[in-house]
């Protein structure tokens, strides 16, 4: 077991142990793609590669396929294991989708009023029940009761569903912010930012704004050799987003603070920016 992800060491051990299944967040796959081809030869033993945990761009999925490890999109939590998934082909054919429910879980979307969201395109919270769902939080009955309201696990993840039953994440309740009375889901803004040809990765958080209550603050890692300006980024957003969703501020970073699994620790971005 590796306490932290190191792309070179991971490739070495995948080859040494003949690993056939692999799961990682986008940061992990970017690190693998950055290795020389000679160091990725050991990945030939992989039969199933899954990607999830954060927004996944079509460009990243295509790059993985070209490198020889086609990835399938998944979504889940510690409380559920894998809850939604899309095959390798579906992941490419339906950009942005995290797939449909696994066979052993019942999944639906609930609106703010607690009622099921049935119309395609409407946003609701993902809730689930079935044998895939945890029993309880260890020695925490109050938290367990909040999470398992009405017999359904409330994930805190917000999503919309298309007419074919595929889910598309738009963010988390705790990440959503309200700008000028309108709900803004950071994942939607990040999806646009990550499509910018000069952007490698982005993270958006809400921060106080004297006029709008809250506004988005976009943290951006440029692609190697690229130097976009903040106004370039905002202009691009204006072409693809409603005005209230365009970030009020843009900060460029070399790297993001992350968990050991590679997920961005968004709360530290604002904290580090305030201290800078």
C-alpha cells in the first residue's frame, strides 16, 4: 500500500504485481499521463480503469484512451462505495455524465422541498437506498439520523438527470453559493473554465461580495507555457455562462492544496489567498 500517490512508483508496482483494476481522481491520471511513455509500459496489465471524485473533462478521458488505459466514469462516497457509473464508451459519448445507478442501488433526485425531481434537466440532491448504503456512522447516531432521513442516504451531491437516466453532477450543497439571489454551482463554472485552451485545472469557491452577497472566486492552474490574463478567463466565461455565474475574481496558482487522494481542498484556497 502507498501512503501517497506517486505516479512513478504506482506504475512500478502495477507492473510488478500485475494489477488489473485501478481507480483514481483526475489528478492521478494527469500525473500518469505526464510520465514518459517508457515508464507507462507496465500499465498494460490494467483491465479496468475508473475515474471519479472530481470533474472529469472529455479531453482527459480522450488522453487516457490514447495512452492505452481507457477510463470509465464513476461516482460514489465512502457511505455507498460506487453508486453511479458509465462504461468506457458512454463516458466519451456523454461528456460530463457520471452514468446511471449500479444494479444494487435505488437512486433518485430530491428537490429543496424534499419531493422527487422527475423532469429532465432539473437539479436535485442525489439520495440512495439499498444494500450499497452504509448502516451508520460509528458512534454518531445524530449524524446518522441526519444522513439517513426517510430511509434514504442524503449524499449532499447535487445533480441533474437527462431523459435517458444519466446523471450529471453540478456540485455539492456546501459548495453552492448565492449570487444576486441566484444559485451558483461551482462544478458548472469549473467545467467551462477547464474547457479553456489555456487552463489545466480550476477550482471555484464563493466568497462575500458587497453588492451581490456572494460571488465566485476562480483559482486557475494554467497549462504549461501558457499565461492567460484574468480578463481572458472572465471573457471566456461570459461567452458560455450567465452573467451572475461569471467569477468576480481570478487567481492563478502553480498547484492546489490536496488531500492524500488528490482531491482539491477548496477551503484552503481561500485561506491561503487571504494570508498571501
